[in-house]
C-alpha cells in the first residue's frame, strides 16, 4: 500500500475491491470486526471456512487474505491480536461480525505518529469530498 493512500487526505476509494475478492481462489464472506467494549468498528475483512474454523479454535480473529490468497491471523506478525469475544451471523448468513478485545495497542496495520497501531482502520472522516484525520 502506498503512504499517500494510507496517510493522505485525498479520497481514493477502491470501487473494484469486490471484483478482486470475487476473483480470489476461495469462497469468502465479509467480516466486520467490532471492539466488544467500545462498539467501535475496527476493520472489515473476509473469511473462508478455514479462517472461521481457525478463529473458533484459536480464539483470535482470523481472516482469508484475498490479496495474498492465504490465511491471515490478525496480529501474527504485528503482535496486534484481536481476541474473540463472540461471533455473530447476519440474517441471510452471508456475513459475520467478530466482536473482539484488542490484545495490543490497536487493530490497524497503520501507525499513529508515536509508532503505535491505530485503534481502528477507520481513522479518517469524509468531509466535503476530502478526508480529515480524526
């Protein structure tokens, strides 16, 4: 990812993301991840059957990386684990909600100015077609 995309204030939405997901090698469902204590939305990922089973077995949020086509245990390289509180399934059974507790300083792979992980991947707000950091 480019620094401008992750840190910049120009809106560059990837409207092709779901097309890319559809071309990945696995059948997946979207997973919203919520801080069980604050209610904050932390990130959105995707899970296949292996990721869901791994999440259940390890008690840590696990996803299927649609860009790398591999299992992604959140925190395995960064130390920013997301401990599972519970899993919820939507009415049509085509998406999941992982309710979690942070086991590090944050959930996002991007960093604050002090080098700590951001609490959530949603750290910018859209105002008048431009992004503003929270």
